[in-house]
């Protein structure tokens, strides 16, 4: 008798009623002793015996053979790694020596790794695997980080192909996810979400739980992680939970998990900066990858993090420039609207240099970039801090002030009309930096506009047109 046939023998003995009340020392008693003293004392034999129980359902359940095997496995998995003296399979990671001296936090070169049991359990069918993991979690000995590694290994082994059981495996993995934030990486969660999306009839509850988990730790994601989804509308859902989510209790099949101690939607300033930078990078990536990306989707995502602090708007500028490049047929009003997202004062010198030569930008955007560059240069040369008047003047109009007034609209139309008039190309740079342009912009700020809104002309406009417009405005709009 061995691990492969002991369950069969025990069920057969039960069927034949070979109990102690019939004859002392009968087969049932002998098999139970052998099972408890030999099979369930061995790590691998316990797993083999558990796998054979599926062939004898429901009797193996009624005799509690399944439960005994699960308890034996969970107890051994929860054993202190320093006391593990039995053989196990561990082939997922290289040793620290093979990794050029790098140390796996879950594994020490002189000790049994904390997740030593993970690979062996990958052999179990999903239903049994789920019960084993729950039993391990209930003992509250194994850390959430190790549980997360176990689920990642099982997903890697079982979900490499979209088989018929992919939906049930995905559901089980998602509902087994540990509650602790960071116990599994954002990349792993996003891969699961991508699979959930691809399985059209997968449970909405599964998709929703993944969106909330990702939203809760979005700051830890990377641009490439988000691009895995290839679904901007899903990224928007994730971001909405990050911004407006509330502390919730996620009810699982048999238990309730608290989704972290930090309230979703309550981000520190540092976290807000990370999320804003992430979304900027994502917008640039998705604009390049998806030529059919709608402007409303692009602007909607950008506006969601418009109030987040950014040290620089270079990332947002790159994203907008990429979108303009991939959509050359955009109308003048569309280019005006999308460029209002940028704050010129937060562009680096390198970004400014690129912007003033960028024919895809509306003309007024270029003028304002030059204006703030000149102001910075003057302030730097004088050794003074930036004047309050300049600080109060917004650039291209951030998303906080997307709506324009009638006065601004009239000024935009006047600007565009002036751009069409002729003038001298050679006076372009001097005129753009002239006192008249600076005075006019400062005057607009003081007159109640509150900031210099962006406008522009078609993408075919050039710096030559700007020079012409500036020259033609000399007589009618001079404030000097």
C-alpha cells in the first residue's frame, strides 16, 4: 500500500464495512493508522494522496479524507523553514550565487526558502488548490508576501494557455489575493486584469475586484504595466478608484477582507506626483500605440490628474506632442483645447527649446513659452525671485481653467486674424520678445482674465506667421 492507492483502499474498506465492530483489527483501522502515521507525515505523499481523492468523490469527502490531507499539507507549509528536513520541489528561482550575488528576500543561500512549498502545490487542481491556500491563510503563519508568490507561481503555471478552465482559475486566484497592499505586484494584477478582459464572459465581480486592487496601489505601477491592458477606458476606471475610491470591505466567498489600511482615494502629495507622472507617460505611450485614440479619452485622463502636483510638465508636453503628431488632421479648436492642459512655467529649458520650434503647437502657445523663458532669464539675471504678477499668470491654461470667457474668445479670434497679415521675417525674434508683447500679456492678466489662455492657429502655421502677426499688431494693440 502506498500514497497512490491508500485512498482507494480506504474507500473500498468503508464500502465493505470492514469496521472494528465486525472484527477487531479490521482493515479500516489498519488503513487509518497507516494513513496518519506514514502517508500524512510525508510532504509529497500527502499531495499525491490528496490528488487521488477526486476519483472517489463523494465518499472521500464524507470520510474526511480530503480534509485530513489538506490539513496535513497546510500544517507542513506553515512549518518554520529552518525545521524543514524533507524533500521538496523548488525550481522557479536561481540561487543568489547564480544571480551574481543578488539576494532573493524570500530565500537565503544557507536556509530553506520561505516559499519552498509553492511549486509542489502547483500540481493541484484549482478547486483543491483553493482549499489548501485558504487553510494555509487561516493559520496566519505564512506572510501575505509569500501567499502572493504562491498565487503568482500558480497563475504562471496554469494560465499560460487560455484553456477551458481559465475562468475558474482566474476567479480563484483573484479571490485568494492577500489583503495587504503590495503583497502582489501591480504588474501581476494588471496581467490578471488583461486576462479577465479577454475572457468576455468572466465574472464582472472579478474584474471589479482587480480594478480596485490596482487602483489602491497604482503609484507602484509602471508605464509598461498600464500599456499591457491596451484599454484606456479600463485605465480610467482604475484611476477613478484611485481618486475617489473609499475604504471598502470586499466580501469573498467565505470571508471578508479589509482592502488595506490606507484609504483609497487619499493619496499623499508624493503619491499624487507619482500617479501624475505615470499617467503622463501612459498617455504618451498610448498616443503612439493607438492612432485611433479619441481626443476626449486622452483629455479626460489628463484632466483627472490635472490637480496633482508635478515638478515638471515635460511628460505631459511629450504626451500631447505625440498625440498631435499621430493626429495631424485635428482642428484648430481641438489643438487649442488639448494644449490648455500644459503649464508653460513648468516646462524645462529642453522642453521649451523643442516647443518653440514645434509647428504642431498653436502659435500662441509658442509665444507664451518664449514669454516665460524671457521672464525667467530676466529674473535670473537680476537675482530676484519671480514676481507675483508672473506667478499669477498661467500659461497655456491648465485644465483647472479649461472654460474660456467671451473676452478671451474674442481675443483668440483677433489673434488668429492678425496672424494672417504680412510682415517681416527678420524681425520675428525681436518682436516676440518686445515690451509690447510682454506688456500686453501682463495687461490681460490684470484686466480680469486671470491668466493667459492659449489659442493658436492651424498646425501649418509657422514662426514666420507669428512674426507677421506681431508686426501687424504694432499699431492697433500697442500698450507701451
